C-alpha cells in the first residue's frame, strides 16, 4: 500500500495526512473507516479545468453548464465553481507562463535557430493565417521545436506585410539575432518576404536598443493604416473627444532612416491620448499597450532625433547648398553625441556609442576644405573653427588642428597673390605691346 501511494499519479497532489484513517467513533461504538481531513488543492483543480478547456477546444462557458457543475460537485463538494471569465484569465495566464518557459529555452539555445513558416487561406472567410515554428538544439544536445506564432494576418497579404509580421514575431521572442535560416514553400510572395526579413535583420544603423517601444508604435501605426474601419474610428475619436486636428495622419517609417522614425514618433506623441483610448477598448491592440514610462522614453527619443532632423533640413533646405553649412552641422552632431554618451539614460548611452562608431568612420578627421569654407563665411571666420575644435578636443589640440588650416589659407593667399601679379604683368604687356607697335610704325 505504501509503495502504491508513492507511485499513484492521481494522488500526487494530496497530503499524506489524507490517507490516515479517521479515529472518529460513530454511534454504536463502531470506528469510522473514512479518510481523515481530506486535503484538496483548489489551485490544481483550476489548472486542470483550464487545461481541459484549452486542450479540448471547448467554450469557456462550459464551466457554467449544469452538467459540468454537477460533475465537479460530485467529485469535490467543497470546490467553488468558476465562471467563464475566470477560466479565460487562467488560460491566458497559463499561456504566458508556458511562453516564458519556451522563451527561456530558446534564449539558452547553444547555437542559431532554424525557422519554418507556412501560410494558408480560409476559403469561407478569405482570411490568411500563418504558422512559424522554431527548431534548435538545447543544452542537452536534444532537438527541440516549438510553434512561436500561429494566428491571422493583417491585410494586405503581400510579401512586405508578411515579412514585417515575421520580423515582429522574432523581436517579441528575442531571437532576431539568432536566425540561422528560413524554410518556406514555393509561393511567389515568399521571395519578397525573405528580402524584407533580411533587410530588417541586416540593418546596422537602426535604433536597435530602443526597438521595443519603437516597434510597438510601428505596429500600432501599421494596424490602423491597414484597417479602414478602425482608421476611421481612430480619427473620429481624435476629432470628437480630444478635439485634435484629424487632417494630420499617423505616419509609418523606414527602419533605416532616422528622419522618418522621428516623424513617426512626432505624430504618435500628438495622438498619444487617442492611442491610449483606442488600445484600452481594442482587444487586438492590447499587446501593444504603452505605459507612461514607455511614453517618457518615446518623448526622450523624439527630442534626441529632432536635432538630427533639424540639421538634415539645414543641409537640404537650400536648392544650392554651399560647403560652409556642413562644418557647423557636423560639429553640432558630434557635440550632441558626446553629451548623450555621458548621460544617465542607459538605453540612449548604448545606442549613442554605436552611432559614434558610425560617425567616426566618416568624420574622425574634419575635411580641410570644409574648414576653409567655414572660414571664408563672414559669419564664422577662423575664430569659430578654433572654438569648435576647442570644445571637442581642448585648447592645445585645437591649436594643432588649426595649424594646417592656417598654412593652407596662407598658401591660397600666396597663390592668389601670384595670380594677381601674373594678371598685372599680362595686362601690362597688353598695354605696352600696342604702344611699341605704334612707335615702330611711326619710325
């Protein structure tokens, strides 16, 4: 009996005290043979009911049917029957718990991860569905595979949109940097989809370290742009409830162009109240809920990118830009990067360091011609160049960097003087030659 109790799977959640015979004496002097103080885990019952509903694809309302309630009352009279809303919450919580376990296993994978993806269409509703499966070798060198995405796609069903959906799935599971390969069928849109995924995976200058909140806004914008009824409702809420200018529109971005990302964040901040209002009422968008801390991060990123946006507009504002504008703009960008690299915001500090590496690749040494063009600008002169170098490198290093510039300017002035002397000589010859001819003719 003791060996059976240890192996009995049906009683593994029951305390050993439940198997003790009750010492209660019934009327007539007969000892009761019932179990004493039966202990039942209500949490395990709730979990088992949730698994029953999910595994059998039953409706959540099955727990409120009289037959189900009668079964539970017979098995456990002390158990309180749950409502369908409680079962739904338990099922979602179970999904989140299992997802964290799978995500932890994927992150601990020894190498890269292979993915397979397949799409199909429901002929009755014409809805498109996608299934993405991850394959990897775990720490014990055992082959593992898990479905990480199964659901409906948002129209239009083209390669670019499907590629965005796949990349969004990879970022949610934190496996965008561990992709080994994709195995697909021969559908024509898969070629475009792979190109889109590769473009997003290989982009090295994107805002990698802040993509969590940026991707949320990008997904929200894409959701409203692809759904005409929801887009119409969004702008009605903006106009009628929050009295905003509905002529302004949410903007998407190109992930490799910071200026477009700035414009997307700028418009998202303008419609901040509307976005929060709509997400609270739209179940499909609740996974993209943005809290106040994330909105503060968006505001900080917006202010940081605004400086780049303004400087870019200075470069491209005039139809005939001149080289004297570039020195001041490049200096302002380098000062901004140095200031942000010393800041307290970790997500911006790490990102700025990557940006500095990209900046130094092209502007580690300022172009001498750009410095000369700035000196020739009557608004700046040599004093401004010396000031810029001093703020970046210090007074001693600034003097060393301006020495070649001074020599170059003197060399230019020397050449200009020689050119003027040669010009004067030529002009003198042109005056002397006719007089000599006239004298000879007179003689």
